């Protein structure tokens, strides 16, 4: 990923956190791309992770896993 795409992903994630808006992510998996949707409810810059509130559970997602956001 180039720096511009990394910056765009960061902006979308921070916007989701600030506005409590839903974000759609595509996560890397060796066998398939995993789509998930949720609201960013936590940011851990030391560990490069976000805490995502899914429909009924929380999930920590490493920024390195994120392929794209919408």
C-alpha cells in the first residue's frame, strides 16, 4: 500500500471513531478477503489496532490486516 492509501484509511477510521459511523472493512486472510462492518470505538496507536463494535461483539483489528475501507 502506498502512503496516500494508508492516509486515506486512517482518515476513514478516525472519522468512524469521531462520528460513531459505520465503516466497511476488507481484511486480509491468506485464503480469502474477509469483509466486516462496524463502528470504530477504540484506537490503540501503540499497537496499531482499532477496536471495532460489530453487531453484538467487539473485535480488535490490526491495521496491518486492513486491505481497504469504505
